[in-house]
């Protein structure tokens, strides 16, 4: 039986609707959550991401402002900008779009963001809150992975979960969230021995690697839930055909555009998995939805309100 497709676009839209309702309720109390986005220089991919984030703010009713220092901005200039945003009460969230230019000390800039406004959840204070199960701001993509599992009624407690990837942005926080939700978690990386064998233990397999279609059917226990975080651009025809042989519709789009977006999981896995997230339309849409959620959460926490750890249910 083919896997159930977990529709990330629908789940993200549900969350955005819930956030919009929350923003409307806050407006009635005279509060409007605000997000400041800092985009340094002219990285085309970053410009697209930032446009999506600003548009999402407009849709849910969050105030937003965009700061665009030039490519030549120095670390101290960026620190001054962040400190100014830290001081402004109407700004609840500060997002410094990565990557920063090579001459900038990214870690210092990110460390300067007030943890209470750190809507990306990257500040060590928020990492510490997550690891000790205290309320804080959780990184958006990992929080989105949990929302997909919860809203799809996938059991987590007591299940074997395997996370491939140990980055600070995705792998580690996903592993932490699954641990906090009482899964039995194994974290894999490039030095893991017998990766397919370890992955086959998983009831929940999360791939956050950055390698197109690396996870083939031999990595997956029949019936497992597979969450594909990977976003890889494939523009090489033989590589495309390794992944999508026989998919005439997708090949037509590939030939027209010259590339396609591919996850870390090979499409053949849909034949063995119980449930799977597609790429595109799986984890991707959750990232911006959870950024909106985090901005509202920051606005509430800064004003002393309790908020649930997740957007819904
Ligand atoms: P990183 O490059 O920071 O981390 C990749 C991880 O995968 C590392 O831990 C690395 O191991 C591991 N890895 C690499 N090759 C192998 C291998 N052959 N076998 C086992 N493990 C391996 O990437 P990110 O965590 O930032 O991103 C991962 C993917 O998720 C990317 O495709 C990225 O584009 C995507 N992404 C998607 C988002 C979304 O919104 N959907 C948001 C953020 C990321 P080691 O530590 O040993 O080097």
C-alpha cells in the first residue's frame, strides 16, 4: 500500500489561520506583534525567503519591517542595528537572515539578539531552555516537524525515532524535541556505521542531510513515518532520472525549468513507508508558519503571558 502523504501545505495554512486569529484577539487588547528582518547584501535565495516572511506577516496581521544593510556592512554596524532592535518595545521578533557576508562574525551578531526576541530559536539561551524543557523559542523547522507529526496523529511517545543530521539548526533540535516528546531517539551523522541498519530501526525517520534522494528503500522499515527536511536543487538530468525515472509529468516540468527541488528521501520510499512528507509541500511550508507562531509567542511571553509550546492541539 503506498504511503499516506503528509500535506505540509495544509498543516501550515491551518497554523497560519490560528496565528491570524490570535493576532486579531491581541489587537482587541491593543497589542500588535512585530517582526524585524535583517537582510544583509543581495543573496538571491535570501531575498526570496525574506519576501516570503514579510508576506506571511502581512497575511496574519503581524507588523513587519525589513532592514537591508549593504554587503559591506561591518560586524559592529550590524551589532548596533541589533541592539537598536533589542531596545524597541514594538519589535517582538528579530530575524537575521543567514548567511551573512563572509567578513561578518555571524556568531557574535546572532549572540547579540535578545533571547526573548530570538524567533529563530538559535540563541544558546533558547537552546538551553529547549534542552531543559523550559518555555522558550524553538527553532522553526524542527518545531514544524513536530507539528506535522502531532497534527497527523502519528504516535511519538515510546516510538523509536532516528534523526539523520546533527546540525544546530535542524538535526539537534529535532532530536531534542522528539526526546522531550518521549520518543527513543538516535542521532546519525556522516560518521555513523551501518546507517541503513540504524535507520531501519525507526518508527519515525527524520532526514536532515542535504543530499538529494540519499535515503532509499533499504533505509526504511515498512510502515515507518518518514519526514524529509532536505531541500536540494537538482539540475543534472542523469541525477533527475535516478530519482524520478518514469515520472513524465515531473520530467516535463524539470525540462522546462532546468531544475527541480528534491528532498533527502528517494521517491521510491513512498512504496514502503506508512506516511511520508513530500518535497515540495512537506516540511518547507511549516518553517514560515512556525516563524509567525514564534513571533506571536515572543510577543506574549514578553508581556508575561503563558503560551503553549506548540501552535495547536
Ligand atoms: P548541515 O549541512 O548543517 O547538516 C547536515 C547533516 O547531515 C550533518 O550533521 C552531517 O553529518 C549529516 N550528513 C551529511 N552527509 C551525510 C551522510 N552521507 N550520511 C549521514 N549523515 C550525513 O545541513 P542542515 O541541517 O542545515 O540542513 C539539512 C537539510 O535540510 C538541507 O537539505 C537543507 O536545505 C534542509 N533545510 C530545510 C529547511 C526547510 O525549511 N525545509 C530549513 C533548514 C534546512 P556531520 O555532522 O558528520 O557532518
